[in-house]
């Protein structure tokens, strides 16, 4: 019999809507900004409070591994699967799964003959029992698919020897409310562990019907194994309306959970700064390094006065301006431009959101934006729920109020724009003080931060900054760096199947070339021909399309171009000319594509297609390569004209956006290929194609994080079980890089932890920094860095 409490009701829907309005709704409440700061923190442990799932209310079984018929639902991809008997019971059956390092995505797919219909239930979570039988931690994913092919993914790191229950809400307030943070606050106190969202929330997707579940790993370096049991639906505990209230303390730390690196007073913050500065003053950095960080014990190569690349004894290297072999390793995003968080306040003055088409800095790269007093006088609460997250925010006449800023637009989350605050920047002022003297446009504590950061880079053994470094480091002549720029503007665009960070530029549009020149000229002006600039990145993680998948997933940008009118789309015009040259007559194209265009004029107006022949797919592939080649040609040639001595590092392709056609196109124009590889390491099999490419490669981004002992709610893209595990995983990752003959560098994203309440632009709130929000280094990570940097040249030369 169906439990009446689990049937969907209007009352629940209204309560969910009310909660969402509290998060998103605008109120002209003129409450003061200053809030009371609590003097103590709760330190919840899994045994200190009542377990919300102690009396679990089970709704339904999804997978029963005792059922022999259900075993036919299991499908293997780069895994091995065994049915076993539970060690706790002589009758309970479980499945033992071993995920293989030879598969980039090793998957156990569970697909019943008839989808699970969950529409009769409400307010529930999915849970399963799991034991990690691997020799180390495992980063385990679980995704749900609905009949529309849409996917919702979650993941978790399970420590070696872990045995317990993991879950995530799928229905109810906890599942449906977008708090503006990528990693959610655990909604209940329990010994069960919450899985982290791994896909962006999409309110338009519905999972009342689930057609398949996928358990998988991504990019593992060693085989990993788990025992799975009892995948089930269970009722959510009572909603806690205060779970998000008073979440962040005055230092931007977790106000409800203590960690070993927590700061409790300004005096403690200053003392720790003085102690670190004293240690840094004693450091002479890593031995046997050139002025630019190259290895002086290796045979010297030709010195050109700038960074270049060379293949030596079968391995690619960078060579520093003095001729020493150079391996680029260091943190990316060493800046404060994207370190602010939304306060839940906005101003009733729309003019502050105005933007112009001649801007060259994207919204998420903007620094502190000065808000006029006239706007602040018209402040109101745009989100009470977010504003209530903070125990403390300074009043506008407080000396720390200078760390307020503004986001004119956001990429993700329930708040479209609004006031922001940078706790990290405020902590730097608390840490180093403000003597009232500015170095250029920067106050003294920011200048001190620049100096300390440089000292850390030398002491930790890093050889360079990665992408998105504060331009203030450009002329310091202390640490090599990579300059960057975004080509933004009012050029024509193309839409792919999924537009991760925005629409794809139409590189055939002359406006794109104009905007590229404006951006690159600005970079050249900042660099001023400096030999300390190791290379230049332009753009990041463009939505070229998937490497594998459906025709739409792979060639969505081309299909979009074909649907346009040639008079309005330069890409469509170029593709039409290409196809006319190949097929001559429209009948030839119709025969190859199984289409029925009347003439080329009809094709020029709208060439939308839904059926795909093999020949058409080959044409789509060629047109995608043409698109990529035009993009890279424009960027390369513009860079060559403005900065002929500097390396073009490519477009930092992500795993989800690196079609073979685009890689092929980039080879002709890139000095170094760049990939953002968010996996446990660079797998031998999956990335082996780069050996045949025979160009130097740098990893533009990678990281590992943990929520266990950081006070953070999101471990980042790759999860570690704790800080020690995070450090070991970093070392394993770097070893996998150093082992590859084509690798010339790897850049960690990023230097600083993201705000625990989510960065303003997109809500990312991960433990991915080498330092905390109070600028305190993570000791396990720093020791691991020194272990790697002190031996990386020797190991790479010895192999």
C-alpha cells in the first residue's frame, strides 16, 4: 500500500515555492549590513547529534542484488563484476566491482527493462551501501538518466577501508532549491555521507522517471574496487529551515564546523603571518635553478632570450631564455578577480549593470568594482536566504568595506547580479595591515601579498604561474608567467548541443578578427616584450562539441551554422561555399545527404537536417575542422604580428570539448597544445595519442580537493578523502605527468580556495587552493609540492 505521506501534495509544492521565493525574491528590506558574529563554533561530529537516518524510512528498492533477474540489468564497460555474499549475512548478495585504469570512464550501467517510475513518491533521497576495497581512496560517481537522455551526476570520495551509506536528495526542498553554491551544505546530521553535485542544476530537467543508473570512475591511475549493495529510495528527514543560516563567519570560514587551520582572531592571523614570513626569509629556494627556474645541471641548450620548446633525447621540454631546460609547474588563477561572493544585496540603480561592446575583460575576471554611494543608498535584499548565510558583513563605513564589489551578471545560480564581498581580500588587510600607502593602484596589503606570493613560489619550488595571474606580476621579473586574454565582443556566434561557458564564436566573422586584435594588442601592451612571459593562452574551454556521442553532441555548432541564413552567418557562408565546391550540383549533395533541397539558394537560407548519413557526418566533421582552423589561424596570426617571440599555448581544451577535428586544426597553429585534465592523472592509454601528435603539451588546469577536514562543501572536480589523501593524489598526478615524453608543464587550479559560499560568477565553492580563505597554506599540500618540485627535473632527465 502506498504511504499517504509520500504522495505528492499541493502543500509541499507551495512550501517549496515559498522557500525558492525566499532565496530569489526581492525585498526592499533596509536591514543593516553589520551582523552579530558568534564567538564559538559548533563542531558537529557524526556521533555528537542524533542521526537523521537512524530510523530510516525506506520507500522502495531500486536494485536488489539478491534478485537473479535484476542481474541482467547490469552492463559492464571497462569493469569486472562479481556477485558475492555479504560478510554480514549468509544470504544477502552484493556485487563486487573493479574499475579498470585502462578505461577512461569505467562504468557499471544499471538499466532495467522498464524505467523506474518515481512520480508516485515525494520528498526522497537515493541511497546505497558501499565498501571501498581498493588499496587507496576511490572517487566514485553515480549518474541518473531520464528517458530524454538527460543526466544528473553526483560523486564522492571514499577513503581506503570505507564502509557505509552514501546518499543524495532527489526530490523535496533539499533537492530542488538552488542555493547558489555548487557544493551543498549537508541538509541533515548523519553518519551517512552526502554525494556532491557534479552537474550544473537544471530546473527544467525532470527525474520522476529514471531510465538508468551509472556507477563509474574517471581517469584513474590504478584499478579501483568497491562492493555495492541495496540501492534504494528512502524518505527525507524533516527539513531544517536554519541549515543555511549563519553559515559563514567574519573571516569567510565555516561558522558551523571547525578545522585545524581555522583563524579565531585578528591577532592570531597576524601572528601566523609573521611566523611564515620569518620562515620564508630563511629560504633560498630550490637549488640548481636558473634565474628563470630552469635546471642548471642539465646540458645547456641554445639561449634565445625568450622561452621556446625543443625535443631532447625523445622528450619535449621548454627551454628558458638562458638556454636551460625548463618544466613549467605552478598554480593558475593567482589573482583576486574571481574571489568574491554574493551577499544577497542589490541596488535599485540599473545603470551600474550597464556594459559596452568594447570591453575586453570578462565579468568573472573583473577586479574590485567601485560602487557609487548613490547606489548603496538604494540597497535592498535580493535574497534573504543568501544574506542570512553570513554571521557578519561590514557596514559601509567600516574600514573593511572597501572589499565590497559588484557582479553585473552571473553565469549560474538563482541571483542574476548583485553586491559581492571578498573575505580573502579583507583577510589580507587584517593579516598585513594597511599603511595607507599605495603601490600604483594597489593598497599596501595587496603589494605585500604580491611579495609573499612570490616568496612562496620560490620556497615551494614552483617554476611558473599558470593562466590568469594578476598582471601586477608581469613586470616583477621574479617568476615566469603565462599571459592570457579572452576574445569577447559583438561577433556572430554558434550554439552547440551544450554551451558550457557560453556560445561559440563564429571565427569567419570579420568582427571576431577585429576583437582578437584588440585583445592581443592589450596583452602585448601589458607584457612589454618581457622574457618572463613563458607563453600566452587565448580563451578557455570553448564549446567545440563532444569528442564522442551523438551527431548533435559532436557537431552541434555545425548543425546550428547550417540552420542559419548565409546572409547573416559568415560560417554558414563559408560552409556553403565548401559544399558547393565539393558537390557542384545540389543533386549531388541531396544524394549524399538523403536530403531534398530544391537548389543552393534554399540551402543558403536554411539547411537544417535531422537524418544523418555517413557521408553527411563526414562533411560535418570536415566543416568542424574548418571552423577550428579558422579560429586558430586568426588567433595565431594576430599573436604572431603582435608578439612574435612568445609561445602560443593553444585554447586550453577540456575533456568534454576536444574533438579530434579541433585537435587536428590546432596542430598547424599552436606552439604548445594545452588541455585541462581534471582526472586522477594522465592515463597511459587514453592520452597516448599525444605521442603520435608529437608536439609539446601543457596541462592548463588540474586539482584535487576534499571536504572532510577543510570546512568546505565542495572538494572540486577531483575528490580526495582528506588533506593527506589530497596531497598524495597530487603527487601521483604529477608523476603521471612527468612520465609522459610530450608533457612540458602542469598548472594547478587554483592558488586560493574558492569562497565557501560560492564565487559570485557561478557558485563554485571548492577546496582547491594551496591556501585557505585566510591565506594560510595547507601543510600537507605544501610538503607534497616540495617533494615533487625538488626532484622533478632529476626524475624527468633520469627516465
